[in-house]
């Protein structure tokens, strides 16, 4: 499980850095991917599974409350995109993908922070 959590932290770090460096380009790529493959939202199941893994492992990690909140948020987000109808899903995605660049940079900063906290909680920086 440690490897899965470390992989999750790596994905958060890469996504966060990409949003910090080139937010509008990244969002444009996401828009194009959703137009090319509308069924891509079914990948939200991975978010749901990752959230469950985070919830199950939260008790063994430092910052337990944080990981429980993030895990619940991931499960809710994944479940929402898997179970909502097409119109609701499209409305939510349009709202998310039509923000200002600074909004995406704040999300990127948040993802980088979560990544570093998860890596630290896993003991990679010598503290657990």
C-alpha cells in the first residue's frame, strides 16, 4: 500500500507542478481529451478507489484527519462523476474548466502541498 500512496503523491506532485507552470495549456489539453473521448469520465472510478485506499490507510499515517478528509473528498468526487447523469456531469466539468489561470495555480499549489505532506507522512523525509 505504501507504493500506491507514494504513486498517488507523485501524481499529485506532477499535476500540481503542471498547473503551476502552464495552467491554461493543461486545462486546454483536458478539454480536448474530454471532447475526443467523452467516456473518459469513467476513469473517475480510479479516484474513488484511490480515495478508499487513502481512507483505509489514514490511521497509519501522520496527519490522519487530513487524509480522512481528502479520502472522503476523493470518494465523493469519483462517485459523483460515475453516478451523475450526462448533463449534471457536463455542467460540473464546464464550471471546473472555465476558471481563471490563478485559480488553477492555487489548485496546483494545493496538490504540491498535499503531495509533500503525504510523502512526509509515509516517512520518506525521515519523519513518521
